C-alpha cells in the first residue's frame, strides 16, 4: 500500500522552521539548508516540497500572520473611551511575552533589502555548480517526477517584493486600528491625520523597544496608555451645551 503523506502538515512545519531561522539567526541565514537543519531533515526533502522559486521569507511571514490571528484582535467591549482605545491599539504591540517572537520576526522581514537580492535565495555550492557545468545536473536536484509546491510564490507583486501583500495587509490593520482609537477618543477631524501618524510612530517605536529588550511588554502598554492620555488632554471633548 502506498504511503500517505500529509503535505498540509509538512507545509506547516516548513513555515514554522522558516520563522525559527529568521528569529534565531536573521533573514540572511534563511535558506533551504537552514530550514532543513531546523527540521532535522535533508535539504532534498525540503526541495521536494518547495518549488525552486518559492520564497522562504513568505513562509516565515505566513507563520507571523498565523500567530497574530490567535486571540490578538478580540471583540471590543463597552466601557470608558480611553480603555477601549487602549484595547484597540495595544493589539498592534507585543503586549505580552509570547507575542514578542512574532513581532521580532516581522520587523526583521520588513527591513528593506538591497535591490536585486532575494532573502532565502541560497548560493549554489561549488560542488553543485561543477556538476551542473560538467553533466547538466546535480545530485541534490529533486527526485524525478516530484511535484514541488508553489507555496510562497503567489504573493510576489510586479516590483518583485514577495512580502508586498503581507506588508499591505499589516498596514491596513494598523491604519484601521489607529483610526478606530482616534474616533473613540473623539479627536477632531482636522487633527486626526497628524495624530494618526504620531500614534503609528509611537506603536512602532514601542514594538522595536520591546523586541530589542529595552522595554518589557507591560512597560510598553503603560507608555502607550500615557500617550493616549496626553492625546486626549490635547483634544478635550467639548462640553455639552446647556439646554
């Protein structure tokens, strides 16, 4: 009886392995070899599962998105506008310890890379280059008849940025949450654009500080709350008119 292979589960392992490599060693270390080492398997196995043009950075970004989706963006409860605004915006931070890893990996992935280079593209070793030049093939090529997955190739945009779709979705989430918080705090419309840019910069700066070990997640939430209090103070709510 032929062996049944759970390819969906294997892709989940590949995503987690790519995430682990970026977290532990950075984007520059991301390759099929490092993914294979993280899984304790052979590079041939990884190559059989992934198409040659699959972007490993997309695998890592997919894992970030998966982790963010669990319990991160909960339902908004009734209460004080300041508390509700804090609840909305703190979801953009690594506000608890187990959220730090996913934000650290995303920050590393989102850093600009030199044009013309692709993270995850591994340099062909001399032995493989020699075999290809001499014979037209290398003994590390995938097995004949294998059908590599195209996972990680569908998100590249026309400019060649494989993370463009992930970055766009993230920015849309940031913009939506900041706009919702400013609305909850009744910030006047003329001031919202400037305050949105400042609040976005504050949340990004706090994220960097937590991921860099300069602040704890709890301290970051406290600083965010202080900023929202100052924001509310700068734009006090209009007193109700006397009837």
